[in-house]
């Protein structure tokens, strides 16, 4: 019962931390609601397009930092569960999932947030840096070839879900649930981007804005 309460607490605390949407906060500092400009998404890519590189750097740092903080909260609760011979810190997984949920649907900003990819990457590095490097490398390759950030995000997410089942990583059943949930959230938040990719109307990334 105590462990279950800790898992719920990890999920809730992760959610509250994730709800501090960096793009919305930075946008307000710059005098604009990022959700009313560009694609309307409260994330890094839209911040780069609308407010430029300086604002995007703050969003990049903030989204990574809140993912790391949430994971440390989860680790501090020390709830470890076994699945066969494998073991995972389930409170860490819960906090990681919570921070991405909060980023996507922030309670402080009318449940209208970002798409969770960057914060999810920060969480993944905290959980398994090897898997994270593989996914980031794949993301960079896709974006470099196509200049579609959304395609890179979705592709890397699918790769993450797929490699999580590789026995060499020693993941538990609980990690499989976490991976499935994370993949579903990121893909769901990119559904409009996926539609635009198929129709050929998706915006490409450029670095010309200062």
C-alpha cells in the first residue's frame, strides 16, 4: 500500500512539475502567448519559429530541467519492482510519465501545452542513457535529412517503443507499460503534424531567425 501511494505521489508530483510549461512562461516574458502564434503549440519548435533562437534556448533548458527534476523526485521515492529477473524503479517511471503528461496538458495553463518530445528525451536519458542516445541519434538523422522536426520526433518515439523490448536492455513489464504510454502520448500530440506530413503541408525547420 505504501509503495502504491509513493507511485501515485511520483506521478502527481511529476505532473505538477511538467505543468510549468516553459514555452508559455518564456512567451509571456517576451510579451506573447506562444499558443496564439505560429502552429499554436507550446513547445520548442514553435518558440524557435515565433520568438527566435534566444527564447528557444530558454525553452530547451527549461524543458530538459523539469524532466530531470521530476526523475530525481521519482528516484528519491525508491519504489523498485521486479519482473522476472529484471528490476525497474517504478516511482521513477511514474514521475517521468507524469512530467510529460503535465507538459502536454498543464494544469496551470488551461491544459493546453506542448507535445512532450523534448521533456520525454530528458526523462529517457535519466532512465536509460544508451536507449536515449540511440533515439536522439535517429531523431537528428531524420531531421537532418528531411528538416521535419515532427517526423524526427515520431520516428524516434517509435524506435524507443520498439527497442524497449530488446532483452539486452533488461527492462521489466512495467517499463513496457511506460514505453507504450510515452509513445502513445507523443504520437497522439503529433497527429495534426502527421496529417500535414501526408498532405505535404508540414512546416520545415530553419535556423534563419535570430
